């Protein structure tokens, strides 16, 4: 028996544009893992840069940021989810396939649906955390504690004052 883990999964803008959401969720359901958080996110530049901070300095960094924000596709959004269960990180990474879609197992999600752009970016339709530290960092970057239906990491109570928020007109 492996340990229960949480992992961040993103369906990237190319995955959404290619109408792959259903296929990808079906593939991920083979793992028998549980979805414990999900939302559609309009990715800000700050979020994009923070998410890919480990790749800052790479020649393709700026194009990668444009890719995850959705500037290379018509859809400026990603579907962000947290999957939870036994060996979640490895199971989702395995189904996703290698980073380079041309090297990925052809039956993996990236192998089946990914492509390399003329600018050399791997448009590989899905993101999946690659280890527990990364999963924790990424989940805490993309989600607030109350957006996740299980307790994953320690939380603290804080009163937010003078935060401007849009509300529904009543
Ligand atoms: N990427 C790319 N070219 C590279 C390496 C990475 O276009 O040579 C992109 C690709 O979309 C990848 C993302 O940057 O999914 C993050 O890279 P990482 O090395 O973390 O790969 P991953 O964990 O996504 O497999
Ligand atoms: Mg990575």
C-alpha cells in the first residue's frame, strides 16, 4: 500500500481549445483517484511566473508564460484540479507521459495529444506535479484551503481587512 498524496493537475489552454477535457478526465478516472478541488482559472502573469519559477532563465521561458496564460490559444483559461489518493503523484505523472510529447509513450495523454510548436514549446495539454514538495507548493499557489474538500496541509485563521472584492448585485 502506498501513501495517500495530493497532486495538482492543470488542463492547459491547448487541452481546453482542443476539447480534450472529457478525454483527459476519463483517462485520469482510470487511476481511481478522487478529485478534491476543481476550478476554471484565468491565469495572471504573476501566477504563471510563480508556477514556472524553476524554469526562469530558460530561453523558452517567455513563450512558456504566454502559453500557460492562454495567449497562444483563443482560450485564456486553464482547468485546475487537485487529485487525491494512493500514490497520486506517480499515477498521474505516468498517465500524463514524458514532458516532450514526441518522446512520450504514444498512449499517454501527452503522447496522444501533445505537439511541439514551431517556436519549440512543448504544448503537452496537461500539467501534473512531479513530487510531494512540488505538489504542496503548487496546490498552495493555485488554491485556498477552503476550496479543497479534504485537509491537506496545516492552515491558520486570518481576518482579512479592507480587501476589495466584487460581489453580486442584490
Ligand atoms: N517545456 C518546454 N520545453 C522544454 C521544457 C519544458 O516547452 O524544453 C514546457 C512544457 O510545456 C512543460 C513545462 O515547460 O510541461 C514545464 O517543464 P517541466 O520541466 O517542469 O516539465 P513537466 O513537469 O511539465 O513534465
Ligand atoms: Mg514540472
